[in-house]
C-alpha cells in the first residue's frame, strides 16, 4: 500500500505522542513499584522499543525518494509456445 508523505508524518506524530506517554508511565512504574511490577516495566519497555522501530521505519519511508524504495516484484508472463 502506497501512503502519502503527509499521512506518514501524521502517523509519526501519533507514535511520538504514544512513546512520550509510555515514557512517563515507565518512569512512574520504576519509581513506585520496583520489584513488584517488573513484568509491567518489561512490557512497557518492549512497547517503547517497538514504537521506536516503527518511527524509524516511517521516517525512512517518508524521506526516501520513490526511486530508492524497494521495488515490488511482478509476475513474469511466460511466452506461449505455438
């Protein structure tokens, strides 16, 4: 699916807001829970890493020219024998 640059930039902004909220939540969890909430802290950290990866991928897609993007392979038509 081809998406416009403006759509990708909006998606990046949305992901950055989510990352910021998770960062605040992670900070609170680390200060209050410590040992009790280790699973919640680990899940939160994994979610932040996933979001960072998505942001990097979207940035690459948004700021790469169309010629440099990977090509989608198409089926090669075989010549019919006569």
